[in-house]
């Protein structure tokens, strides 16, 4: 088996909802080559090696649906692609991430599989996939594999790239409430919600945490002064600027005292219970190195506590405990610290440990000196030695905090101005008021760590992430703006452009990501094809966007994932004969429909799917929608519309030449379809359907009927809103139409519209555009032959092609030649020459179709306008 291999042909990151699942995944195209002939039950020892290396595989239920189900499949016989799926998921689990969703599916090519695994964090998933391949090959080839080393490397990747636990708990709480989350960069800056409804967090800081409040919290003397003025109990103290001044302050305040940095953090350089001049002077020399100044304060007896305040509520509290060792007459202090304290499995240096490792730092050495000891001293048997007076704040006491103390810490956070604050106080008994025991608040911190409340050393974890999310998004607020996703074979861009216009007219600042560009309101921000994951995501992170309209073709769903987790409205325009079949191993319209259904799957329970009633494959998606369905179609007698109305539900259709909004038996006429410029007097049927789809989506978003009517009657009145879709020019008795049809379904619809315009001669300029299957190009050639008298073919250089120059034209010619009609056929080297050839010989009564380049419609329109000016 040593000559057998597993090869990754490609690894695609699907970063949003996709054909497999709602969540981000990696889709690996895996070529197992000759291993296709060697299922697992034919490879000696494979089962034993895998089950011993990864004992956690016993928990993988797989298709049998029971514990040990995958191992059962492994024993009975399965293939390396399936094995790789489960091994990768298990490696992610061992790295600290849930394994989650996985699939392995054959492609149309023998020995090639799609292996799909949940990508909680893309870097980790990719690394797990690579390690998984090596592990599976080692198991197949019966050679050693260091699983521990691989898992350690994966944990390093996870530590580097995953969210910290404080941020993660907030994100998880938001996800539990279906509030969308977007990580804005590699760190812990996360957006919750979309567009203008978003909020941002950076660990435990929010976009309401002011810079002024954060600055106050860093200045401990200023914080203490403000709190004192408001009646909050704080320890007496002052700034000092020299060792001598520190000792003088200690005498003025009264011993014992605390010496600490003015603006330090994490307890560094803090010395407590100092009772001699030598101790104060030594503490000053350390504290002055940790901040911009030094404070001397009254020592408050008791244990340190950290109370978390969110908004106007105290939501969690943790107490610290002193660290002691007990001498045995044999070991040194340092050895006893390691044996008796640091051996506690709750202690460690990672975020998975609620307690820190105890070091003999300057503060600890001072405590030892007070007791007449050093790090290498050997305490007598039974002697208790104090190592650390404060710290280890990880013991939950939330339910014990006295109400008066709760009021004090909430007031302290409000005085400083923090919406999320970690308030440090010292008290002997947290269940009693501070004043009664001379307790005091010693610090108010911005961006507090949450780990002590999430994974306390003792006591229940507290839902602090949920509290922060509730503070940012009160109950009923999901942080979402109206988001509309539009997919289908044809018509997506027109529907998207028209709907974006209607939303803008309703007063919403609308973002649009479509194949013609990225728009904010009427402003084109970036030209070119922006109908992709990145274009849609740019709208959703923009704080000025009140509504987002996003076009998604099959390539986005299959190769990138949708840019949003869920949407208010999902539109499926049509499927027809499909387009780009063969890409992503989608070989037929049934599988294409399965991809398009993703758009319906992600509609929110309170949202609406807008579906084409005339296309059976689209209409059949209705039961998949979690929300409402609105059907659209030209004929109210369509079965889907008739059934919809019979059930009292909504539909949009034509009756007696008028657009009708119907809900059950109630009908309201919106506008005459012939008055909508986009339809050219209702002669262009595919544009009629596009208008109906946009109207239905606007209706679903509660756009007033008067605005919908005004919007559709003004859209494209000057042929500037959709120049690539049946833009019509009439000059000198001839008709010229520019259109972007590039697939058989679109061409059929276009030819139906062309038939509505009588002509003495019909001319067409046409190219294949992006790569499509041979049979599809031959079919398009036959359609052209049946409709046109003269056809000029060219190669579209605006899109990449794997074909040699002229090959696509040859296939179109083949289709033309197979038709019964024999039109004239000419070839031109480029688009401009093809257009000039046709327009240069136009006569009154002629009809000319100029297909625009697939990636850029502008030059075609510009060339026609220059021709008109010359005329």
C-alpha cells in the first residue's frame, strides 16, 4: 500500500451558508486514485491502528446513527475519503474545537470525492485536514504516526487564530439568539448584527465603552477621587513621587499600607499589608517600574473580589484566596510551591486554567522575608507559610454579594462611565455591606476578563456573555437590517437593481451587491462583478446601510457560501435549463435546484421566500421555507398561485394587463404592466417576470404600494438603469436591442421577446461568453439559426476561458449548421468589429440583436450611441 496516495485537488472555503449546511465548511476535492479499489476492510490492521490512535472515533455515530457507527462502517468497509472526513473532525475535537458537521460524497469522476468538514475556524480546519491526510495515509501504509505531536500543533494553531474565551462566550450567546456575528479581523474585534443595526465588541469592551471612561479607569487616583466624591467607599491614599514621599504618605495614612502603580494592570507591582519603612521603600522601587506613577493607600483587610457590572446590573462575582504551603522539613519553599500549589490541575498558563501558576515574584519574596524565609529555605514540618496574600480570584460568590455592595459597584461603574466594568474590592465578608467591615472598592477596570466567571475554580459558571448580549440587544432586537438574497439562472441583476431602487425610495439607505457593481444608494462604489461573498459582506459590515440587496449565482453558493447567515427575503427567479452546468460537478438541473434551494433554506422564520410559480422546480421549494412564501407569475391560473390563493396566502400576478397584489380572495391592482418601461409595453415577457419578482419582494418588505408603483413606472424610463437587459434603440426605421443573454434559457426568453418586434431582416452579434458545455453551445447555435437571418460570431475576451480561440465559435457554428434554416454566418476577431459590421449594413425594417460582453455591458451601449450620433 505504500505506493498509494491521497491528493487534494482543491480545498474550497465556503464561508457562509452553502449547499451542505448553514455553517462555514471546508470542501476538499480529494483524489484517492488506486485506493478506490481498496475499501477499509481489505487493508490489514487499518481498523486497529485508527481506533487505537484516535479512541474518540467511538463517539462518531455516522450513518448507522449509533455510538460507534463510524467504526462499524470502518470494519465493514468504507473508502479513504469518508475516513478522512471523520479523522479531520476528530482532530479538530482534540484541538479544542467541536468536530461538528461532515460529509463525504463521490463526484462524477471515479476515485474523486468531495470531503466536507465543519470549519469553526478556517486555519484550524485546513491544518486538521492536512494532518488528517497524513494520519490516514500512515494508517493505510502501516507506518508510525505521532498523534500527540499533530494535536499539539493543531492546538497551537487554535490558540493563535481562534477567539479568546471572553469574546467567544459573547459570540456564542449572540448566536443562541440568532444575532449574526462577523469577525472583523484576526483579533477579538467582532461585529454583532448587520449594517446600521450592528454593535461591536472587542473582548469585553463594546462600542459604547467610551475612551474617556477607559482613560479614567486607567488612572487609579482619578477613579478613586471620583468615586469618593459620589460616596463610594474607597481606601484613603495619594500619589507619591519618591521613596521618601512614599514613606511619608504611609505614616500620614497609618500603617499598614498598599503600594501599587498608578495605572498598572493584572496586579503587577501591587504590594499589600506593608508595615515597615523597608517594605514600603522596596515596594516603591518595583511599583515605579510598572506604571507612570505610584500610589500609597490604606491597607484594607480581607480578600480581593472581582465583581462584573454590565449596564446597570451586577452579573457575576468572584473571590480570591491566599496561597499557603505547609512545611515538611525536607523541601524548600520553591519546591513546596510546585508540589502543593502549582500541582493543582486547575492552575496553568492557558485560558483553560481558572487559576494561575504561582511564581515567587517580588511580592511573594516580600511575604517570605516577613516570615524570615527565602525561596531556598526549608520550612519546619507542619509550619504554614503564606506565599501570596491576594490573587487567585476565581471562586464564584455571585449569590453571596450583599445588595448594598451590589449598589456600590453598579454606582462605581456608572461614575467612571463604563457600560461593562470589572470592579475590584476588598472585603472580609462579601455577604455584609462594605461600610460595616471597612471594606473598599480599590479599582474599576475597562475590558475585564471574563474567564474567572466562565470557568471558576469553584462554583457554577455564570452566563456573562448572555448578559453582555442582552445589554447590547434588548429582548426582541436581533440586530438585523432587511437583507434580501436573490438567486436563479436569469434575471437576478434586474430584480436586484429594481428592488434596491424601491427600497431607496422608501427611505432606506440601501446597499446593492450585484454583477454590475457595488452600490451604496445611487453611488457606484466599485464596478465589475460584485455578486459574491466579499461584495455582500462589504454591505453587511457598513454601518450606514439600512437594507442590503445581494445577488448570488450558483457559483457563489457552491464555491464561496452566502455572505449572510439568514435573510429577511430570499428570491429565486427561475431555473429553466440552468447555466454553467458541469461546474462544481453539478451535472443537471436537479442538482442545480438543490444549490438554489440554499437561498430558501436561509430565510428567517419571520421572513419571506419569493418564488417563481411558473418554474416547477422553483415552486417546489416552497415547503422548505421557514417563513412565508409569496409566489409570482404572469398567470393567476398557474397551479402554485391558484393553490396559494385558495389557502389565503399571497401572490403577485397579472390580471387584465394589471399587476395584482393578492392575499387569498383580496386583490389590489397596483399598476398597468404596459406602463412599466422595463417591459417595453409588456412585450418582453422575461422582464415582466423580473418586475413581478421585485414587486413581490418589495411587498414582503412592507414598501408602501404607492412607492412600489412610482418606482416601477420610473425605473429604466431612460434606458439607463438596466442597460444590459433588452435595451432598445429605434433609428431610421431599424430596431437595435442590446442584451446580456449567454445561456440557452435566457436566449429562449430573449427570442420570445424578439418575436414581438416584426422585422424584414434579423441580425445577431453573439459570443459564447464564459465556458459552458459543448452541448449547450450547440443548442444556442440552433436557437440563433431559427431566429436570425444573419449571425456574426466573435470571442468574448472579457471572461476567462479554458477553450482555444475560435473553439466556442465553432460549436455555435455547429449548432447553426444542424438547424433546418441556413442563415448567413460571419466571424469577426473582436466584439467591436462584429458590431461595426452589422450596424454598417443596417437598413430600414431591420432588427439587430447585439449581445453585450458577459463581464462588461458598457462598451456595447457606448458603441450603439456613437453609431446613433453618426447617423
